[in-house]
């Protein structure tokens, strides 16, 4: 496994290659951003960004969406996977937000995760992007890159990966580290055909893999 120092070194190399790594979802107010993150499950950020301007123009506040008809909400997001479920999540989440949080997006993971449609990853992304609260959200890219670089054991589940990353990486690098690993997974270390021949982390990656096999 890579130790803490080597992990930080790898994240810094990623930062040199992708100095502008940040969220690809359009940044809006916390309410709408949280909805964007819910919509991004099983969909690309690009696809989400295409539907959200009209959706958010129609439903400007939690009250608007809490009282919306499901078929109408569906009509705005039907290009996204699982759109029926997601429409239900958006309406229910808005209702709960009004009932329990006065229509204001809460700032703790526990409260966020109590809302329909909000899992741990979504909560972490909202905390980091909307409130600057350090969190290390683990998506498919973060998970793959962490395993390939042997930052985490190959059989690790999402929660284990998050805990190991939070242990090995200083808190002030969690948000940036999350973005860097996503860009790395998207453009360098793709699921299929990673660009290992041109990878500036090849040595670290091979060393990590060798240690895993020992
Ligand atoms: Fe990914 Fe290959 Fe680079 Fe390792 S060497 S981080 S597998 S692209």
C-alpha cells in the first residue's frame, strides 16, 4: 500500500496535471446544487447540466418542488437514467426539507443523509461544494484510482476507501484530492485503456502494486 506521504505526493502530481480540477456540475445555490448531485447518479454531469437550467427555472424554491406534479418533474429530466425515481426523490426531498429544515439545506452529513435521495456520497459533495466543509466523496473514479494506485486494498468497499483516504490525506487536501482523483480517473486512468505508458505516476503505481502482492 502507498503510505500517507506517497499518497499526498500522487495527489500533488495529479494537481500539477489538472490544476483546474473541480466539480463539473453547474454551481448554483445549495438547494439546487443538492438536486443536481441527486440527479447525477447513473448520469454524466454533462447530461445533468443540460436539464437543470429549465428544471430550476420552473422550480425555483423547495416550496415549488414540494408541490410539483410528478409527471411534470419527470418531463424535465427524462433524458437521465432512473428519471422516474429521481423525480420522486426531488419532490420528496423538497417536502422533507420544508418539514424538517425550514427549507434550508442542512450542513451536517447526518442531517443531509436523512433526506430522500441523499446518500453518503451526495452528502459529502454538498458539504464540500456548498459549504467548504472538508469531505472526501468517493465515486467510481475515486474508487478505481485509489485501488489502482494501491492507496487502498483491492477489495475495499466505498466506506473503507473514504476512511483510508481521510486517514492518509491531510484534511485541507480532501476536497481538492477528490476533484483531482475524479479528473485522473476521467482523463488519465480510465476504466478501460488507462494511459499507463504516459502516466507520470507509473513508478508510484507499480511500486504500490508490488507491495500489494508481497
Ligand atoms: Fe492509472 Fe496506469 Fe497511471 Fe497506474 S500507471 S495511475 S493504472 S494510468
